[in-house]
C-alpha cells in the first residue's frame, strides 16, 4: 500500500514540474524522454522543448537510481493522467518496450 502511495506522489511531483515547464507556445513541440541507464539501473526523465527554428532544450526533471521497472510504469501512469505529452523511451530492452507502448501516444 505504501508503494502505491509513493508512486502516486512521485507521479504528481513530476506532473507539477512538467506543468511549470510547459508554456503552450505556438509552433513548439513538447515531449517527455525517459532514459534507462543500465550500469546503475537508473531512470532519468527529461522534458524536451523544440521551438521552430531553434535548438532543442532538454530539461532534467527527475532521476531514480535503483528503481524497479514496474514502479516506473506506475509513476508514468500517474503522469499520464495529468498530461498527454508524447513519451519517448531511450535504451530500454525489447521486453520492457513491449510493456511501455500502452503509455505512449
């Protein structure tokens, strides 16, 4: 039960950070990138912004060292309830990718 509460709280914290970063500027692309770093078994979440005619900005949102994959899915589901940004996954195994498409647009 405590795990579910922690996952929900983390998802809400990420959603709050994304809300502060999102400006809804015309001709601008926004997406969330989730990176898996295998040596540390850690996940890093970035908010990406690309205005037309400018360089892409990647803003670190949160990092989770030694997080279980199932917990990451629960956290991302909480984020998805608040925002419908495209999720891009980097460095995930094929097995993990098969579990993740449900979350992507």
